[in-house]
């Protein structure tokens, strides 16, 4: 099997879990990194890998790889998709894993923000509309605010893949906040959009204006932000579980077993703050998550 891994740091833990879980079942897993926004060459390379039967991928819209999907169907190759809200489509795209991760993690941090603000939060979300799963976060937050916080407001600050790659996100966020002094909470659609933002806010004299929050997996850079108090609350999603669920889906398909889509829709998540940092640092997933899957597979 081939694991198609995105070129953002946030994809590292999912890919590591796929390798770890695959190794537990004695499978050979090869990784190919794809360029976000232009995954087609990497998908084609995966399809041409000798002996490939399954390809795991994350955050790639079906619409931009339709020719590759057709080729996969002709070759009998199955895609196991994570972090994509598009529904399954047999036979080549039979499952959608972690499809609710972005929505649930964003809703969770929004609940915290509403409580922390006393129901008077003006939230700006750094959005990433180019990828379907992250594009789902801003409307989910806006809808939740409409239901639960009449004195709150919401606005999206959309960024592009080019801006992310060039390091232009912090400057764009600073410029937006300078022209919107009413904003008092900032949240990203996914974790890597925060890189460089706290430092830029401090340099611009905006660190006291806005409380920075975070979502998704918490890697070393984001953990440092929480530890130093630059990020006041972080809703961690155990994305390693998504990798294990990808392997579980392949195992079930190979044995003609049904797929538990309701279980696959999201991994676990939990809140971390500077006060609880020592308890939650390094928690890309519950510590025994792989052991539980191995017991299910009968290899433990």
C-alpha cells in the first residue's frame, strides 16, 4: 500500500500512525509526499507503484483527481480517504475517515471561547478554503455562534496555499486585526496556520488585543505556543487515530467486512490550556489507541 502524505507538518502524525498500524499487521507501507493544491503527480506515482492495492490520502478533493480515480477503478486500486468531507463513493472511494474532525474541533473551541468571553466574543478564524475539510470549519463556527451567542460575532480571514507556503499568513492576520480592533479571539481552521502568528502579534503590539486559540493536532511548534501562554486554549484532535482507522478500513475491506462509518467520522479530541499543559503535551492521540486497535485485529 501507499500512503499519500500532504506537505504540511500536520500530516506527519497521521502518516506515522499509518506506518505503525500497518507494521502491526505485517504490511509494507510506502509514503509519497504530495504538494497541497497540486496532488495529481503524486497520486499518479502512487497508482504506478508496483503491487499497490490500497492508497491512503488526506485532504484531497475528488474533483481534482477524477482521471486518477478512473485509473484506480480500472486497476482495482482502492483509495482510503481521511480529512475529506465528501461522502464515500463505491467502489474506489469506499470510506471517509475523520470527515468531521475539522467541524468538531472548531465547534469545541468555539464553545470554550463563548464561555471564556462571557458571551461577548468577536471571533476571527484564519480560514483555508482551498481544502474541503478546512473549508467546512468557518460555516460551522458561524452557525454555532448564531445558535448560542447573540452578542458574539464571527468573520473569516481566508488564506491561500501560496500564502501559507510563502509564510505570508502572519502578516495578513496582523493587517486584518489592525483594521478590525473589535476582534478579541483568533482561531485557525487547522494548526499549521498559527505558525509565526503569535510572534507577529507581539511585534505589532496586538498580543493584548486578541486571545489566540488553536485546533487540530498539537505538534512541537504549537505545544511551545501553549506552554508559553501565547495560545490560551487548544482543542487537540487525536489525528493518529485517523491513521489507525485507515488501516482498520483496509483490513475490513480485505476480509469483506462492513465499514463502521459512524465510528470513523472523527477521532477523539480534548482541550489543553497553559495550566494543563504538562498533562496534555505530546497527546497526538490517547496513549493506548494503537493497542486497542491491535487487540481488535487479534495481533496483540
